[in-house]
C-alpha cells in the first residue's frame, strides 16, 4: 500500500480550481462506452459527473486566500499482491475508499461545534483508475535515459547518412541501436521502458479529491498541517489543531487488512517502512528474524520490487559484514516507485 497526500499546485501557486485535475482524472474514460466508464463517487453516491465535482469543490472555498490550498489530493496505490486479494477491483476499492475516509477524519485533532469530526463533516470525491503509464520522473525512465539519448543520436546520424550530409555505416549504427535497446537496465516484455509506456499488471488505484473546507464551508481542515495535535488560542478561544499522518497511514493499512482478510507480510507493512527509514540495519535484522515461510515471502516481495536479492544477508554474520548502502539504495528506489508498501 502506498498513500500520498498533496496540495495540488500550478507552477508556484496553488490551483484556484479543481477543474484541470478533474479533467485529468477523466482521461481513462476517453473512448470507453458509458457502461464501462469509472465515475466519481463519495460516501453517498456512485455516479457524479465531472461538472458536478468541479462545481461542488470550487464553491466550497469560503475565506481561503490565493496562497492557501483549496483542495487536497490523496492517492491510494495498493500493491499487485494486495490487489490479488480483491474479488471485484472497482466495487471493492470503492468500499475500501469509504472506510478509508472514516480513518481520515479520525486523524484530525479538530472539533466542529464542540464535537469530533465525522465523515459527514468533510466533502470529497473519489475515482478508481486501472492503468498507469511510466512518467519521466520514474526511476526506470531516468536510469534508461542515457541509453535513450544514445539511441536518438544514432537515429539522427542514420538520417544524415541517408541524406548524404554525414559519412558513416548505417548497418553498424542499427546494430548498435539494437544492442542499446537490449541492454538498457529496465525492460518490460522485452522492450526498453520509456516515458508514456503503460505499466504491466493490475494497476488499479484510487484518486481522492478532498475539499480544504468542511462540508458546511466554514471550517478549514488541512491534512497538510505540520502539527499532529496541539491547542492554540484564537480570538481568546482555545482551538484544537493538527492532522496525524502517521495514525492515518497505519489505520489505512489496518482497515485494508481487516476488510479483505489480507495477511500482510512484514516487508510490505507501514511499520517496516518506518523502521527502514529510521534504522536500515535493524530493518534487515527484523527480516532475518521472521519465521522461515514469512521470510521467504518477504524476500520474494523485495525481489519483485527490484531490490538486489544477492545483496540481502541471509544470516546475522552477513548482516554485520554486508554494506547497508547497496540495500538501502534498492529499497529507496522501490519505495519511490510505489513498488512496495514500505
């Protein structure tokens, strides 16, 4: 499970309308018959149009200044291992989203009219997507870029040779291109991974648009708050503030496991992610301490995520001798690409 929360920006400023983001999320519906399209939904309904979403979110921004976020984007990306646990990808993920947003509201250290925030106090819309494409910022694309640059240069040279403006061996250039295509470090189905290529496998994930203001358009609720929980005096009145991301991420994982009877391995747990960031050596030591079957699954998960298995220690002696640097680099890449939920 990989979850991110971000305020949508446009250049150096926050987006003043949710319109562009909503239209971006509609891209998968292009050319798809109505019966097979994915619609926006929330806690109360399953089929909201893009126009309805834009109007409702954009009209819920009372007293927010230009330099303040008008809405937040939450992206929830279950791993392919987690997705295999689902019976019906779309329906199951919709159900999970509605449970997840209950966890979201409990992470706020806020009150409205003296009562804790409930799901009815927030305004959100969500959408399920089933495909992903490699972006220019993805590690696979970036590490393939030197090969792409060489291939482009060789193709340009071939065109110049054909036009007579450059001397050279076209056949040799084409052979070199084939070799570069083959030896690029990141491949999918025998082809070099490039920007825009659709990712293989089940890529179902959730996009959630949540208004900065509560449903009454009177209270500001920011999951981007730097405070977990604190009280501050405003106009002589003590007001609670803060959002506990750590609590939200942990509960989101627990809710998924409980909802779908998912047996989570240590290597893909939020607890492991925190442990890895704080103390990589302790993380690997914990891996080695797992029961044999669980350890085998953990190594399999890490291997599929692109972590170099040959570098992973298999006993405590190796752990003391191996350098953590190589292992840390491999897992850092896996985390950033969302390949594993740690």
